C-alpha cells in the first residue's frame, strides 16, 4: 500500500453529503442473504429491516448463528458471492444503495464512511507489519496522507485509545501487544477516518471484565466526540444495556423483536427475548439468581421450522405456533415482536421474567 500512488478523491466522500429528506443515515430494508451449499440453501439473513441515524447506537443481540455478523458483513460487501447471494431487500447509506455499488465504490466506503471492528483481534491484524503501518494504511488510502503524516496520526490514535508510550508502540508488531491492547488497536483503526457508522462485532469477546468496561466506555466517548452511529453486535444483552438506544433481537436469521433499550429490557414481548433475559446472571439490584438456559438448540438454517422458528424451543408454543409463521405485531410505536401472542397483554404479563417487570425508577 505504501508504495502505491495515492488515489484519494474527496468528492467521493458520501459522509460529506447531506442525508436526503425523509431518509436515514442507514436503512436496511428486508435484507435476505442466502448461501447456496451442497447441503441446501442456508437462509443466514432472512428479512432484516432497521434504520439508523447519526449519534444512535443499535444493539444487535442473539445466539451464535442467528445472522448478526452475516448481516453486517453483507452491509460491508464482504460476503463472497457465490456461495452467498442477495435474495432480496436493499441497504441504503445516505439514500444510496450499497448493494448496487461496484467493488471500487465499496472500497472507498469501507473504513472511510463505514468501518468495522472485527470479532477476533488476534487474527484481524497482520503479524508481519508494524502497528503503525497497519493503522496508517486506511489514512493513506482514504485521506491522502503521506507516510509521515499517517505515522504521526497513528501515534495520536494509539494515545487516543489509551496505549501507553504510543511513539514507541507504533513501531511494534501485533504479537507484542496483549489481547486487550490489540482490541484497542482495532478500535483505533476503525476510528482512524472518522467513519459515519462504526460496526462493532463482539468487541469485548475474550476480554476480562475490566477491559470490557474500558472498551465500552471508549466507544461511548468516541461517539460523543464524533457523533458517529454505532451497531453493537453481541450475544450478551448485558453488554448493550448501557450503550444502546434501540435493540434488535435476532433468531434464525431474522429479527424477532425490536424496540428501544427500555422497551426490550423492561417490557419484552417475545419468549426468546425472555429467554435471553433469564440468561443474565444478576438482576438490576445485584441480587444473585440462578441462570435459566434456553432449552434445545437453534434450528438448521437450511431447514427452518414451518411455523415460528422459535417454537421447538419455546415453553409456551401451541399448535398454531408450530404450524403458522407469526406476523410482526406492533406492541407500541416502534416496538415490534414476531409472536402470535405478543399482542396479548395478559399472556405477556404472566410470562415476562421477574427482572423485566419493573420500569426504571421503580415505576410498575
């Protein structure tokens, strides 16, 4: 990269252009990404829709295999096709379809307008290049920085994410950094070009609790400073409790519930969300309570159940659930749940987990 001629063109920066009236910063509309394999068609993303505006944080939660990461990789244009294939829907950034863009156009978007913190910092950094070189690559490509300017900015970024002695550490290699420090480097790399949207895929996986808290706090500080939007992907509801404005709960490749953080935490309406809530080890008061795992395993995405995808594991499933796919029920404005009984308040009150029945501030 450093030996190549700069191709930076400021006119291509979509983030410097206004969002069209009536549009959102990011719009995912009924997105479907399937993988065609020898075993059949894997419906990895099967009808995902949401919107995101500047300064907002969307938490995407669900078990492994629910389609969280594949959705974001599709947005970034990082799914190999074939075997992947877009079977429907669209992704619009500032009113322009990302799915209609050429690879050259997407290369300008990635890292500059939309950046991603990948799941495993241990394997996401190239072991044969220094940290400074890897941090500077995006700056040279997207901002037209010289080698010296990129190195200086790399030092500033390391200092920004709390790496001690950044002037020296910028010359080090990934193996000379701890896991937590490598995760900080990945965050610095993602934030280098001040992206409009930051996608954080399990940013705290395999980190100890203290480092997790520091990483989350760092992302919040960066958002307050730069106003970027964040998509936080995790299997742990506790991680997004204090950072998400709204939460999308995914199961078997599709959203089963979506609402504000308060609505999901204090008034969930889907049995799968209740199951995730019961998997949080402590209540809000700090009182210890036993973990209640969700019985069974997620379904095969090649053979998704005929009715509700969660029915085989749902303790409240009826014959209707097993035979008929539920429609999306609007519980309140902006709060949706895909369950036959989501609109039955008596049913919801009877089965909502105890730790979700009290509103903030003690309001019943």
